[in-house]
C-alpha cells in the first residue's frame, strides 16, 4: 500500500539543517503504518456484524483493565513464601469470618440447593475428598446428603486453623481431617471417586500441577466439582481480598484437559448468576480414563 506521489520519493543528504523531504517522508511512513494497522484490524473483524464487533473490542478492553487491576502478589513471591502468606491469611481474622462471608454471599446455601436438586449428585459416590475445606461450606452438604450411605469423607486444607474451625462446626464424626499442600496430596493413586475443590486453584500460579495431583487421586470415571474465581470485575475485587488470581473459562478448561480431566457440565447457582456471570466458575469435570 502506498500514497500517490511517494513511489519515486528520494532523500537528499542531510546536513546540519532539517531536510524538508526527510520530514515529509517520515510523515508518509507514519501514515502508512497507521493505515496498515487499521486495515489489518478491519480485515480481522470484517466477518463479524458491527454490534458483535463492538462487543469484541469492549471485552478486550475490559480484559486488559482486569489484568491490570488483579492482585499481582502471587507472581512476585516465591511459591513457598506465597504459600506461607496464604496459610497465615486463613489462620487469621479473614479465615475466621469466611463462613459468615460465604453465607452473606449466598454461596453456601445456593451450593446446598444445587446439591439437593441433584445437579451435582453426590449420592453416586462412596469416597469423598473435599480440598480446601475451609469452614466446612461444601463439606457440610456432602456429609448431610450422604448420611445414610456411610460414605468415607476426607476434609483437606492447607490451614490447620481452618480445619479446627470446620471440625467445631460439623455435627458428624465421619469426616477425617488432613492438613497438607495441594501440590503434594498425601493420598494414593485412585483413592477417591469424588473430589470437591472450592476456590483453591486461584492460590497457585499455574493450575496444571494442582489439577494433575487431583487427577492422580481421582479414580477413572470419578467426578471433580471445581469452583474458581472468574476473571470478572467482582473476581478482580475478590483477588485482592483473598490474595489470589482469577481464571477465564477457556484457560481453566484448557488446563483441565492437559491434566486429563474432561469438562462434563458447567453449573450455575441460579439463572441470575448465569445472566450476570456471578458466583465464579462452577464446573463438573470427570476423569475419563476408563469411561466407555
């Protein structure tokens, strides 16, 4: 692409004074560069209607803004230092009010409704691992819905203090409480046929090692109920409150696939949550190794 009259443009040797031809050439070059970029963008989006094109560019701008505002401490610390900070965070006052904040946000009661409606049917399983048991938000629903079956339930968390709080609030002696790191789960391969992992993966920089560990202890054909903070405006605010990162659905789905997990169903607390993209990412993934 070129401008009329610039094909045979020649530059004279430049002395101590500014060369008018050189200045004109620079302006032409800048114009061409900007025009070519505009042409590239137009050709890339020409196939989309104008309304969809606006949505596309708006989403890109919003995504960049969220990336700028998101908590960055997870990238600036060593894994061991960040893990210690997370443990101290949940051992402290914020961890103490986690159960109350989950009730206020309706996450705990809405998750209970979802399980009671059998949108995620826990009665199919016999051996449960609840990763990131926290204050027992998911654990309590599992114990309640499987009380007649005598299922084995293991509560797992990085914070000993959070496990102590969960034990105090539980009315059942069935759960076994284990403290440890998601990156090195202290369980044998194929130990569980159901794993629940609520808002834990956002506390590791790369989700793939953690997902591989979950896949290792999940039996072939077993299910993983995964809850994560999504990269929305509310998710960005949450990342600063709990010193974590966020995920897009495509990014998390690709990470699950690399770990050998297949997304089965994307779940939502309510229709309003789905419409406004609230509540984060809630998905059932399966280990399809022996599924026919």
